[in-house]
C-alpha cells in the first residue's frame, strides 16, 4: 500500500515526513483554489510565512506547505468567502 | 485554553531550530539552564540546514554537513537539558509572559526567557504575474530540493537578485534540471576587485556555483529584470528586459528572490521576561553570522539569567556584517527605482489583492494608518511580510522614514480558534 493523501478526492502519493504542499507540488498540482479576494491560492514562500497556500482540512484552513501528510488525509480548496471555522 | 495546561516553566523558550536557535540553546544549556526549542517544520535545520525526508539523500555540501553534524553533536551532548519539539508553532507572548504554542507541542507556558530565532524571510519585489501558481520564491524551490533531492517539474527560471539565485541554479544543475535562465538584476561579475575582498569561504562557494552553472550552458543575464509573467498554453512566459533589449523565456516554474530580511513580523519586542532576537531574525546576515550570533546571544542570556558577568562580544559578527555589506555593493542594482514604473494593475499586496492603482488612490504619504485602514495594505494573513517594504517605499516621499506597516501583535500569526479552545480539536487533523 502506498501512503496517499486526497486532494479534492484525488489520491496523491507522499513520502514519509513530507508536507502536503510538497506532495501536491510533486504531483503537478499547483493551483490550490482561490482566496475570497479572488487571488489564486498556491505555494509561494514554501515556509509558512505568506499564507498563500491555505487549504481546507476538515473545518479549518491550514498552510499546505507546513501540514505534514498523514495517510488518508483529505484536503480541498477553500470554498471562498470564509476565513476560518 | 484549559487551565491545567498553563504552567510556569523554568525553561528558556527558543523559537526556531535553525543555526541561531540551536547555537543559543547549546550555550544556554551549557550554563546549566534547561531549554525548550520549538520549530514549525518537521525536523530541525531551519532554512539553511533543512533536512532531507527520511530515506532521501542529502544534497548539502561537505562544509554544510560538517557544520550541522558539529552543532547537532553539541545539542546531543546537552540532551538532558535541551528538548526540541517540531511541528510546533509560536503564536506569541502576551504582556503577562504567557507564550502560546500550537501543534504537536501545544502549550500555554511562561518561559524564563524568550529567544526568537525565526530566521529570514525572502524579499520579493512585485512584478506583473508574480501571484500566479508555479511562481514561488527561489527559497521555496531550494527547500524542495533539500527535502526531496528531486528537481521541480519542467523548465525552471530563476530571477531577482542575490547569491541565492546562483546557489539554487547550481543545485538544479547537479540534480539534472539546469534552469532555462538566471535573471540577475545586479552586475555581480563586473566588480572583481571588490569581490576579492570578500572572505575566502564566500568566494570559493560562489565560484563553485558559477562554474557549475556556466558549464551547463545556463544563460546568466545580468542587469536584467523580469517585466511580466503571463500564463501560456504550455506553462508560463517570462518577459525580461536586458541591457541588450527584451527577451522572452518559456517556463513551468519560476523562482523569485530579491534578498533576505529578518522574519520578525508580529514577534514581541519585549515582555515581562527577557526577550532576545538572534541570527537573521534580528539582522539578516546569513548562515555564518547566525551561528556566531546564536552562540554569543545564548551565552549573554545565560549570564544575565544567572547573574554572571557578560561574556566578551564576538568579533565574528562584525566580519560577517562587513562581508554582507560588500555583497550588497557587488549586487547593487536599480530594481527599486523600477517599482514606480510597474503597470498600475500590478498586485502589491498578495493577501488582499491590492494593486499599485489602489495604493495611488490613497494620495501621497498616507502613512501607516492610511495604508492599513483605508488601503488594507498589510492587513491580510501575511501581515505585510511580503508587501510592507514596497508599499512603504512607493507611498513615502524621498527622505521621510518608511511607515511601519506590520505591527507586533498577539497572536503573531493566524491561529485557528479551535487550537485555543479545545485541545482535542487537533483530532480534526487526521
């Protein structure tokens, strides 16, 4: 079994210790949705400073570039208009 | 926050497990004081010594590896007094001295002293198209290389200014993905005499990078600036202004970098316990200085806490400061003057999607209050980390001090309410 996370329901493999941002980038997924302002969400600084890669995990928004991958993790783009649960 | 997790703590809290933070921890623990080091990443290392994922080979140079091994040996020798908690974020310290930690090491604690060693952030000048997906900082590319030893997908272009561009370019070459071009705003190769006055270690490192990049046939354009990045049918197109006219490059990934600055947005300045900033977090002077500053600052803090005489200041720091000043002169360019020539719809504030036109609508010299309240610059989640410098320069008449847009507030970073009210909320993250 390859460990995988799910981006919008699509399985994405990851390596042990990898962040969600890194796994998505390696899978060629760079467009992480839109912020409420209309700005594209995407990894920019890669180290948790710019907040540009916020994605939704469960009820909360979190930086993809910092979030460690765990098998079965479900993440999706922010639906927009909400800043946090 | 549940009361049972609030504890007065005899430990010194160090934020950042990079060179400065760990060097400080070694000194503090060496004086007999217990230390808790936290880092938001998955492993110690910071930006410079970011560690490869388990099972991935390290791409660090021999010099880097030796420096890290030496530091970790010193940490391990003090293991009973140093605890390192990763995947843990610092939310700030309030006026009562409560420090908020979230993530794996979540706690509300009252440390004996606070050492901020959060390193540097990258400066990235706004350019049309810099908000597009696949346009990242050059540092983000470097972090990927260091953790995965795997180059990014497709054609990579590096642009901006400073020694990091060539370092990343050389690493890409070594991993078999030579960048399509390096666009350097400065003229670093036309200062041979001043370059020779750099410390030998700087020269050897830089020469190694340059040789590898040149040998791979990578065009290194100097005095060149990115005019715009636009999406195309197969990736991105980068239009570049060079002293010999404009050129275009196709790319799938673009790394931008215009130098480094302290990563100090939102951090406390002082508190009821000693607060110390060390390394790039205080003054962005690079890895060599961070190690020296961490060591000296840790020794100073330990002496202060124990009522001992302060140790002699380190001469290392001045040497590194001189070297960085010289590097700054070598890479000097007119990029800043180009800011005001940007197209008016260029996004300045990435978070709030605010443009140069939005800034100009505020009139001349709106000041920090006008910029924030009327313009919403620096009000988004990044709190001005990526726009404050440019917005300040563009809105302030020459000769006046730049407004301080980012503020030192609590919390220092966005924190989900669930992290504060219910510790079990962490269960939401599978």
